[in-house]
């Protein structure tokens, strides 16, 4: 893990356009990542000196030593970063986050984005809305009337070779999982989860901005029936509060949701220990299932 040179980053941002909404967001993410990396480097350096007896073992260093022994995240690091189940998962996510930001600043805007790898995913989507609004000023678009829409593609992460079409704009995001429901890639709709399958990876999602007057209707004819749009909220942390809410995905479902009927939220841990679990009301075909949307990164123990 290497820290990006400040001067190099500033130079790259100038070339990319420092006042562009996406580049402003990128600069904010880089600043926060640099603070995390600096804290990790400083703590490990001081901890080695304290163990050798060169400096005094402070309370923060003792907490860091005890936390690492128990595979927990040190308090100093957690204050600047994100929660995770274990230190191994946290460090693996740190590498993944840093890799995404480093590739963006070095090689230019990527074709797809790992939404969970951002400190402020809401800000990422807001920057995309601002970008689309600016490109449609001649059509009378205003940021207040621009909303998010989405389309679940049939591509997986490795299939994406180009950014979204310029006439639509938006971004491709990946790393989403369905919990308690399955996904029909051919029909692009929710189905009942296969037996003994807890998490189903969702294909790459195209998230884009539309004027409120052009927002999709609640159902789209498909074959003999109508496919309803199921509004599925996405959260960035297991605790389901307004502070952790990111946005709502519109997922196609053959069975429309019944108003007034829902089941109690369930939250269960799995062997892979997903970092983010989103409970939902009943799914389209299975009465007892709950729809959860998770965003996970590769988790490798130290």
C-alpha cells in the first residue's frame, strides 16, 4: 500500500478538470483516504518504537496493540474510516479502496465503480446528478428536478469494457448482492432464491439521472403480464438508519408489492460476513423471504 504523491495528485486533478463534479468528489475521497493511510503508518511506526522501548507506550498505542492481537480495528483507525467485522476484513477493504482511487487518479475515470469503496457514496451519486444536469442545461434541466433511475444490466463486472452510452450518461456500479431473493439475468427480474443460497450477486447496475417528468412508470408490459418496479433501499452499514441510507434501487418483479403487508426485518450473519445488509419487506414470489441488498468487498484475513 503506497501513499499517492500530493503534487502528482494535484497535477492529475488539474488535467482532469478540478471543477468537474466527479473530480471534486474524487479529491474529497483522496483526502480522506490519505488521512486513513497516514494514521495507519504513524500508528505502526510508533508501535514498533514503543515495543523497542524508544518511546513511551501511550494509551492509544496500547489500544492499537490489544486490538490487533484480538483482530479488532484500533480505535484511532476506526475513527477515521469505516466499521468492519474483523481487522483482516478492514485491511482488505483498505487495499481495495485505495486501489480504486489510485486507478482513477492515474488512469482516468473508470468504466465502472465499486460503490461501497467510497466514504461518501451519496456524494458520488449527487456528483453524477450534477454532471448530467450540466450536460442537459439546454433542455431546461435543473438539479432540483433531476432524480435517480437505474437499469440492472446483464453484464457482470468482468464484462464491462466501456462506460455507459453518452446519450444516457450515468455510471456503472458493481458489488451488490441480493439476500433472500434470486435474480433472473435473462428476464432481468426478481425470482425466488434457490434453495440454500443466501446471497445472489446482482449484475452491474446502470445508475443514471433523469428529469422528474421522464421518470419510469410503475409497471412495464412484458409478455403476458406486467413487471412492477420494486423499490429497494440501499444502506451502507448494517444499522438501518436514515444516516446510512444511500438510495433506492428499482428492481423488476412479476408480483407487485401488497400495501400494508410486511414482515419483521431479519438480519443474519453468514460465513462470508457481509459488511452491509439491507432488510426489506416480502419479495415477489416467496412469501417468507426478505429482500436484502448488500455491498461487499473481497474479504481476506490477515
